[in-house]
């Protein structure tokens, strides 16, 4: 929801100094000693740095930046969560009644354990939901100019370095949390199902399986799988059963609705639903041994790959839920059902999110589900629908990875 209110830009430069510029009769300039000046940072003057022998000897790392912000900057508006002077998940910034712009420039040479140098600036454009927006970003690395029009963009990288521009419009308040490590709310997964008007809670990630009773297989964290050949691609990690493991009864031809954590953060990418016959009791079955057939998919629904409507966006619009019909011709038996989203908002860095549940099909037919694939093996890492940069293309079509949908 974009709202036109009085503009109050906030500008922060990470370089030889830290500069905050507020309109509406508020203005600060705070020098940030001890940081490596970046010669391309324009407004930032090396001469503005506060000479400080102790701080100038400190490494120019993000931990130091956060300590400085925590100790010196807008104490009533900025709260930093740190532990023993080291980043732990999150910077929490709360700003009220403002449109704002944040620009950060942080020298690649200053980033600890840098794996590679930064290339260009990237723009992340986000809109706000109900005037309260929470963004969780693992670590920021900006690769090339892009314009993101999805509601929320999560940036998943391994390096802190670069220029960040975020533009917001908001009414009353928002939270932005920059996380240095993956945390529960950064991504997510399927948290429950509705089958024949009965709700089945999913496995509770980040918690011990002891005492959990669910139709869903275990999944440890909200983090994605990023390798199409990962051994856990079938049902996430670890994909094992709970004790006792439940199984839901599903009449063929009926609907199954899966619910993701709401709102699901990744609007760019397809939604896919698979099933696999266990050939007996599913409880002792290794999901990677099964033959999976697809019963539902939604890829690019309209527009271009860069700014069109995707299956994942449609799922978000449906309160982060997706309803599929079990094909009427599905033979009776014990099955696994696999819900998957493939997030492709980060160029050439696919994110696979999948969870599985155990179901028993009744009242079925005599169809022959197929074609089938195994996971891993069902996706080619070099598939242009997986290894894709949507922002460099104006394509208006997209082939959903995996086999064709069985119509049943």
C-alpha cells in the first residue's frame, strides 16, 4: 500500500562518515570514525571524520558499525540487538509517519571475509502492507542494477558490502530488521493444511520433534534449499517422520489447502504440488526413493517475468495459501503430498521451499499418474527456469520446472 504523505528522507552513507539527513526541520550529521573511506561516495568527505586513535585502529567491519549505531545514534528510534559486541539477528529500526530513503555505501575492502568484490548498486523497491512492514535480510550483497516490484524482497547472500537503496511509502510506522544470520521469520514454509474441512497443523520448525504429532514430515528451519541436486530436495531437511506420525484421509476429487507463514515473503516464482504413492505405509519411506507426479502448478500468470503476477504472488494474495484438487482418477492408497515454491527473486540464486505430508486417498479411480520424477533428479540446475535472472528479461512466458501436470 503506497501512500502519499509528507516526505522525510533519511540518508545514511557508510564510508568515511555516517550522514543522516532529515527534512521537516530535523537534520543530523554524524561522523563515523574508524571506517575506510570510499572515494566514490560523493557527499562523504574524509576530512569530516572525527580523529580518534583508538577507533581508527579498529577493523572497518559491520560489527563496529552496529556498535557505533547502538551507542550513538537516535537512541529512541534505533534499537540494535547485539551480543558480546557481535551481531546477532537483527538491527531494529523504527521510524514513524514518514516516507524515507536509505542509501548505504560500504567499502568492499572493509567487509570481513569478503568472497568477492561488489559490482554495482541495486534498487529494492518494496510496498508496505497495512502500514507495518517487517523485512528480514540475511546479509546484504548488491550485485547489479535491478528494480523489484514485488511486495517484499528478501536478500539472501553471504557478504556484507555495497550500496543499498530502499524506497518506502508508509502511513504510521514500520519495522525494518536487517539480519546477519538466517532466522525463523526470514523465509518459511507450509505450516498447516485444511483437508475436508479439518485443519491439520504442520511440523513446528526450530523445535524438537518430541511431542509433535502431525501429518507433515519434519523440516528443521525456515531456510531454503539452494541446490537443485540437494539430497533433501524431496521433503526438506531432514524429511523424517515424527512419532507418532499421523496420516490424513483425503477422498479423491476433494481439495487440499496448504498454508504458508503469512505473509509469505517471496512473490516471484512458481508454486507446484506433487504426489507420490508410497506402495504401502508411508511412515518408513524415504521420500527420495519415491516417484513423484505433479498435480498442480502456477508459474507466470500475467505480465513479464520481472514485474508480472506469479503463482507465488497469487498464493500470497490468497492469505498465503494454495488449494489444489486431488485428481479423481488417483488410485486408492497411501501417498505423500509435496507443496513447493521456487523463489527466483535473486538473480541466478534459486530458493527451493518444500514440505511433505502423509495422506491416504480413498474413493479413487484407476488412473496411471505420470510422468514421474525423483527428488533430487527432477530438476536440472542449469534449467533456464531455475538458473534465471528475471530482471534482465522482458519475457512474458515461463516454463515451470519439473514434469507436466497429471490431469487425472
